[in-house]
C-alpha cells in the first residue's frame, strides 16, 4: 500500500487530533496507531513541498510523549534547531497547513509565534535552546510561577559551545528544567566529535538493551516525588555509569541524568519525562532515536537520512522529482578538488554540513584534509586560524546565515592576524522557503566592516571558479566567496575588464553606471535593455570583488551621470553604501542610488516572490532607474532655465 493510500485509509485517529488534550486521552494502542499515521502524513505532505523529513520521522513518539506529560502552552516546549518541530505542529492543530508547508501563505518550516501560542522561539540555528530555557526557568522562578520548561536538543547541537555554557549555568541555578537529548547520532550528517563517540558507545554497547529495560522497570515502579525520586535517579545514573559508561558524559555537570531511553517507546519515554518533571531541578533525559525512522528511503540514505529535501521527491525512492541541474554548490565543490590537486596546503573545514556545502566532495578524495567540527562555527573559524598559522590554507564552507555566529572569531582571530583563510558562503542572499533565519543577507554588510577582509561575489560558474582561485591565492588576510542557492546561472562573459571589474554591457551614452553584484548580473543586463528603450545608456559592471571597493569602479563612476547599485544583501552598510563612501572619499560627486534588501525579517516564500515584494525585479529596477535619470534631466532643464532667467 502506498503512503497516500495509508494516509487516506488509516488517518482516522490523526483526524481527531486538534490539540495536545486529544493525545493525552489516547490509549497505548491508539498512540502506536497514531504514530504510524503521523509518519504516513509527514511523508505524503513533505514529498510534495520539500522540507525536513528525516529529523521529524525520528521524533514522533518523543513528541507525543512530551505533549502527554507537559501542558503546552503553559509549559514551554523549546525545540533546538526547530526543523524537528513538524510533529509538534501536527499535535497542536496545524495539520491543514502542511499542504503549503514552506510556501507563501502556508506553515513555516520552523516554530513560528505567528502560527500558534504553542511556539515560543523561532529558532532554526542550533545550540541556542538551552540558553533560552535557562532564562525562562529563572524568570518563572523569580515570578513564583509553577511552569515546566522543556528543551529538546539534538546530540548534534551539543557539539556547539553555547550548549555547554548554558548547561553550566543551568546546573548552578538549579531551577526545574527538563533537557531532552534527542540522540540520533546525526545533525545533518553523522555527528562528529568526542561527545558523539561517547553517545555511540551507549547505543552500541551490548548492555544497552538490558539497561533500557532496567531504566523502564525502575522508573515504572518508583514513586516520582521527593527524596525517593532523587535516590532512584541517582541509582539509575550510577547503574548506567557502571554498566555502560564509566566516564559518564554529564557526571561533572551537577545535573541529574535519566537514560538512555528508547525514544520510539512512548511508555518508556513518557515515564522518564514524568520522572524528570517531578524531580524539581534540572534533569537530562537521554532519548535514543533513529533519524528517518519508519521510512525505508530515509533509513537507507547514508548521507543524511533524507534530512531536508529541497523540493518535491518520489515517495518510493526519496529522490527529488526535479530534473538534475548544475548547482552553485557543485561548481564550488568540483573546483575546490581541482585546486586541492594542485596545492597540498589546501584543507577544508565545515560545521556538520559536509554534503550541503560541497566539502564532502573534497573529503571523499582527501579524507585527511577535511575537518568536520560539528555545529561549532566559532570554533571552525578559530581552528582555521590555527591551521593557517601552521602553514595551510583552510577553506571554511558554511551557509551564509551561519557565519554570522562567528563574527568575533573572523574579526579578531583571523583578520587581525592577517591569516589566509577563505570562507565560502553557500545560500547567500534571499534563499526562500526556509524563512528569515536562513536568509544569507547580512554577510556583505556585517563582514564588510572587517579590516583587510576581501569579499567576492561570482555571477556564474566561470567567475565562481576564477574567484575561488583568486581567494585561495591571497596569502595576507582572509577572503569570503559568497554565492546563492539553486541552479547556477548561465555564463555571462564580460565585454572587457577594468582592473578587477568586469564590464558586461556598455552604450555610446554614459548616463547610468549599474553595479550588479554577483547573481544580480543577469538582472542588470535586462535592466540595461529596458532602460535603453527609454533612450538612456547604461553601463553594466560586475565588480567581482565587492569589498574593498575597487578604485577602478570609482573611476568608472566618475564618467557617468548616475550610479545605481543592486545587491542581494541588506542595504544598511552594504555594497551600495560602501560604493557611495568610496566615491565621497575620492571626491566623485555623481549621485548614487542603492537597491538591496531592507534590514528586516522577511517571510518565507519562493525567492522570486520575495524579490518581487522587495522591488528587486528587472521591471522594478528599470522603472526606478528610468525615473531617477529622467529626474536628473528635469533638474538640468530647470537649472538651465533658472540661469537664463538670472542673466536676463
């Protein structure tokens, strides 16, 4: 039977779920049926829209148990890296919205305050939920409110330093707080590091199943209040340490530990959560789950268990339905391997995203020259600094939105030491369905303030390859190479090159210099054609290296009547702002108009929809440019008339 048929024929229990209270009333047998129906529902819906499949299939029973034990929204359930909150959305009455998941007017792919009172933090960056939880628990304690705070943290998120900073404070404060460690051995790819190895030892130890039974028996037969609870928790913790893990990972934190518990056994995880809820202090519940559980295509996907297919996929195979195309990421990955063949000093670093960023291609050929540091962008940047100090040239590949987390490290640990580190930012600009936390619109503004850092924005496959080589050739400071998501643009050759600046189109008239940054080069060409139809001449240039502003770009600006910049980043402090400043410094008094993304939280939707909303289409830009240059004409006529009147 197909998943669709299963959903139609066996979705009766799921259809009765309009809120957590409906789940609380179900019997154990009904919960098993409901879990199967939820999996069918998720696969059927997400196969049409794209989204995070594997993580949510792995937390079905865990989420059901949480909503049976706790009383959301009074009790606050926080999901670290909110892509594992789809089941939470289903349980809290949002089933209908899944038909337009991650689409305009539909559900967000992450928790959203606008959608439901059950969502609190719109959190899609990892390792932050424990800090939120610490603050919430302190606030409720100070206000005298008896409310539970529950943070669901993946084992991958525990590779992030913020988690451990938070755990230190949580232990010291001693407030009631439940930390559910969703241990599936993976973040995007298999979890990396010592913590991951330790958790694996728990999962793989022959005593594991026996320990699970011991935990379930102990928790099921012990009063869950007061001193007896403390003693059983302590005994269980010590028993696991002795039987399975002599060096228990949380033994020095001062936080009580329950587990490991089978995260796909609702009664078992429910018992553990009730024990933790009634303890009266911070407790870690270690739930072992399987990412992609119950869906063969996900379980057989060794790379990332169908973590997040970017579009519709075939239910039987898990393969994307869209025809294969050359992606920006593929071009980068291919060229990096070619460069690594030529230069043995080139090494790769990524933060738990080897496949999505393309670094996995390098790892397959040179496994000893790639370092996956886990979800730890700050560490990645400073570790790269150390590699550079050691005579290597590290290439750090992350999503553009995630490098924001490492600004201090890029500024002081890399740039201040003038170290040759190349940061490659995938998914730069407006990326669409994943929403505001994933838009890579801040990098050119934020990192443009870093002294000595150079930023390149390729427009196509050829310039990506060329600029990557140029970046890795820099040996006296850091570089950033940023490109968007999706299919790479068709190659757009330059008419000529002026210094580092590519001239893409020019006219006999020099009315407008249109500075088209990176992937907006094609838009710039279309704008030039539209404006030419109104009788004005446009020179379209791609600066290639946008920071610092090339002197040649300023010289070109001096020969035009108007300069217009258009960029896939925030206007505040962006490329347009930098060009205007460079022109002022050179005493070039040509007016500048800058077009870009407003500094705001823009809703999820397709990239085309959002750019249209922002007025960043060829039609919109051409209309603006024509209006501005015609306004200069009108101003010139008025000035001439005034001068003639004055003479008379």
